[in-house]
């Protein structure tokens, strides 16, 4: 086990409220740590790029940009598209914010193979395993991703990687994104602000050309550099609900086919079903009895 | 058949809730439902066949009120003893809850009941242009509820991921008897991913009564290749080289010579019986990408000394090749009556090293070991075939299995890729995880099931937590098979 990880566990210790400070790019999502919470930093560094395994192992304090750069050298990438320079791997996974290319990549938690985290007792725990397939024991990784660091503080992670697409093209236009979604086999992203549609096509160059022709017939026909910047907060909807977003969300960019709506204002907290809320309490009580990990943050307000 | 006095009030309560017809206690059925596709047996008090969520809830509540454990069971195709009863529990069988409830093509979601058969679901989705991606070899008989419990895989999980990647929401009866929905059909359901922890929990966190699964568009094009190698080492090297070349096929399956011969005799698919190993590779997607990827696969195999690469000419040939792969387990019954199967995963780049060691282990223990496995993701299925009537063979099989696990873990691998831990692999959990790791898992189990009533004695080794055994009566405790006993 990396000594950096053991030093991180020592720093977290076993007593007193504590939170990890990453790049502070999404610091207030789900609430800010309560007053008096000690801030620590997770160790940084890419530990192993394994192109033939299609995995990467990195310490949680590594920036997403650095991990992407290390993988680009071997023609691969990860399913995290955070572009803010300081955003860390651990922070992105604690939020569990999937890439806008989720139609092609799937949700980010599906890419997490192993997580090493420091428990509330200050002990390093390994969740999951290093291989691309693993069902041994409970799937703690999926529970931890999106937990806002309330069940454990991430120290090291192994992610599944994938080949960089051979060709990549953004198209934009006023066409109906829902009709386009049904017409295309696998767009990588399909964004819509209520008026304009942006469509990302990736893959074999000839396939991208063919799919571009389909997009053009649907009025999404202008090649562009990329989509507009995405507002900082997210709403979660069923994909088909995006057709008639009747709530006053202000300026938005929606992920068609997925249901995520990027909005400027922090959304109101979602009321959990009481039975589900009890399970949340039971998990936190058992994994962090004194409530010392990220007090003030609530995964239900992500 | 008379119900023993210790079970009579439990059975009476179940009968009054479900009706006599849905609660079975005759001797044959109790014996039948005392086992799954593993070699382990257990004892069950009653077998219940609820037809809806309320029926499942009633079974759980009644079991609870009698301090009795309950075990969820789908089709019983599990290979690790996950559905084998421990402590004379109530068996809750979901086979009568097998409806496809709703298909939403726009959102690409199907709501199903847990007893629906995996392949039936895909067949019914086919006219709409979709399928359910997880495709275990048992897909003709395994249920989607069982797939959820085991986080099942299959050949096509190389590109599309195992069951967890295809489950959006679960209606469950919790061990408390409460009904709720975990996850959701929106993009990112609020709160912790309770759906994610439930998938693969092998029935220890409750019972699924409905599932919203992701349905996957059928690919516009597909190509299936059969590459024939003299040496298994060359085949293994070709697997890594395909991935390193930037191609992620839909599936890469490897079969060694013994299994290829057995399969060919069984299905006559035209597999080369003199090959040292064959690779079955499938690429799918849009047509140009498929053609380009098939070219790379073909070239890489030939560069790694494949004698030939055959491309299935049509759908009939393609299905025949797959039939060979998927009936491999049936084919081996012609060699020896029993088999014991491991499911370890190793890094792809160490496949050759590990399979070489596995053949050495076979030789040392004077056993026949065959390999038919998901080479693309390093998921081995070394199959020890034997005749249980032969004196002393079980010990050899068990010891050889342990060594296979050890060499896999030493190579940086894991215990199970898709079959789960159940009862059978439980003693090995300590070889992969530390006490602190297991304690964390046990706390999660406790949060869902503080009394340890839902499928007790599974997944976590004894001593990970205290609730497991405490919930069982003294009589039931005596029934628990000892650690390390697997037949």
C-alpha cells in the first residue's frame, strides 16, 4: 500500500470532524462542512497507467486534468470530463457527477473498480478490486461514489479506462433533440437549452460521417468547437420529462436521453422516501457513528 | 407429508397469508429447494411462491415474527450456493412473478418482475429493437431477480458491463418487512446509491419485487470471429494485444482444447478439435467501426500465430458458434458426472501465467481441469471435472480449487467475476480482504438487516459480524455447515 495513503490515514485520524479539501471547484454542492471541521488534503499522483488492462490507478488528490493527460499519452481516457483545472479525482467521485457524454460512457460510478478510503476510525479500507470485473463481496464502491465523503474519505482509486475515439465531432442546430436521439445509434452527448441542440458524435471516422448525415437531416447541421459552458448545479429528471420542463429552472442545458439538467441555481433538497431516509441514517450510524466525516454535507442535496 | 412440530405454526401462518396452494412442504420439493446449481445442500421449512409484492412482504413478516430466516430464490442456477438455505429458513421463490410490466422505448427502461427469465426478456424486447445486455450462459433459465442478486455477467459484459450497469431502480422488501424503491428512473436519484449496494448482495439485504432495467438498442451490425491457435499461450497473448490495439470487442471468449473437443462433439458447430485453444470474438456497433475492428482482431490473431480466423457468414453460423460456447457446461457432463467451477479474475496481461499454473495444479492433483472463459476481461472459469463416487476425489478437488484461488489472487486478481461468493467461496474472502475491509462490508449488511434474517450465512465469512448466527435458533445453528465444507 502506498505510504502516501497511510500518511493520509494518520492525518485523518480517528477523532474530530474532518473533511477533504480538493480543488474547491464544487465546494458547496450538498452543503459546506460545519464550522470547526478540520480540512485535510488527499495525496496526489498517478501511480499506474495500464493500457493493456485498460485501468489507471491514482491517488485521490490528483487532478482530473492530470489523469486525463497521463492517459492521453497511451491513447486512452476516463469517463470523467471535469475541465476545471484544480478539480480532483476524489472530489469528482465524491460528487459522483457523470460526464455529459454519459450516453456513450455510462454513469461515472460504473467506471470505478477499486476505492481505498479512510474510514471514520482512521483505517484504510479497500472497496472493490483491481480487475475490470469483480463481484466479490458487497459493492461498496458504488455506495461511496456520490456520498460526498460522508461514509469515508477517498485516498486512492482504480478506474476503468477506454480508448480515445478515433474521430470526434460536435454539431449544432435548431433541430428537435428528441427526434435526433431516436434516430442516432449512439451519440456521445446530446445537449439542449430549450432552443439549440448540440450533438457529439464519436467513433470510427466513416461512422461519424454517416451519423453526421443523419443529424443534418434533423436540422443539427453546423460543425462547432463544443457546447456552451454548463451551469454549475444539476437537477435530476427522467429523460422523457425534459420535453416539457414546466418548472421555472431559468437558463438550463439539459442532457437529452439522460435526464440531467444543468442549472445556475442550487436545486431545493429532495425529500427522500422515509424508509430510504432510515437506511441512510442506519448506514451513517454504522460507518461513521460520531458523524465526523464531512458534517454539514448531505448526499440527498447533491 | 407432516410438517414437523417446530415448523407447524410458521407454516400455518404462511398458508393463511398466501393460501395453501402457494406454500409447499412436501418432501420432494423441500429437497429440491434445498439446493441450487452448486454442490451444497441445505434444509428448508417451507417453499413459498408469492405472486406479488404483498405476498413477498407477508412471507418476510411471518418469517420475522417466528424469528426465522428467509431466502430469496429465482431459478436456482447460482453456482456458489447463494440460494442454498441455512438454518431451516422460509424459501421465497419468485418464479410466479415473471411479468414484463412496462417498456418505455423513449427512456429505454423496462419494469419487470424478478422471476422473468433473462432470455425471455430479451426475446420480448427484440421486436422493439432492444435487448437486456447481461447474458449469463444460463440465460435460458436464470431470472432477472437472480441476475440482480448476483450482479451477473456473461460474455457480452466485456463492453457493456455487468448487471449493475443495467439496473436503474429496485422495488424491494427489506428484511424489516418494509417495501421501498431503491434508485430511480431519473438521471441521478438523490442520496446514497442504495440500488448499487443492493445489486450483487446475494439476497442478504432483502428481496427484489420489481426492477427497472436499462434496455439496450440492438447493434446495427455485428461480426463474430473464431480464431484457431495451436498454443493457448498465443491465444492469451492475442487477447491482450487486441485490447492494446485500442479495440474493445463486445466479447472475447477463450476455450481450451479439451472443452473445444467436448463442445464440438455436443453441438457440431465446426470448432477445430485439434486446436490448442480457440478465441470467439464478437464486435458490434455501426458498420464501418465493426468492419475496422474485425480487421484489427483478425490481423492481431494472425500475428499471434493463429492458424486461421473464420468469420461467421450469417446469423445461423453466428448463433451456432455461440451455442457451442454457451452449452459448454452441458457438454462436459459427457466426460465426468460432476464439476466444480471457479470464477476468479486476473489482469489480462497475466492470463497466460495463471492458466499455465492452473494446468500444473491439475497435473499435481491428478485432476482434469478445462478452461472456458471470458478472456477479454480476464475472468477465468477453470472447470474441475470429476466423479464424486471416486474415493478421496473431493479432497483433491477442494485443495486444487484453493490453489487456483491463491495463484489468481497472487497475480493481482479477485475471487469472483460474476458467480458471487454464496456459501462456497466464503472461506476465501479473507484471502482477498482484510478484517477491516470485511468489517466495513458487515456494517453495511447490518444497516439493512440488523437481525441477520435475510439469507444468513452468505457472502461474508463467519466472524465478520456477530448478527449472522445470533438470529438462528440453536437447532438451526447445528444445521450450519462448517467453514470450508463445500459439498
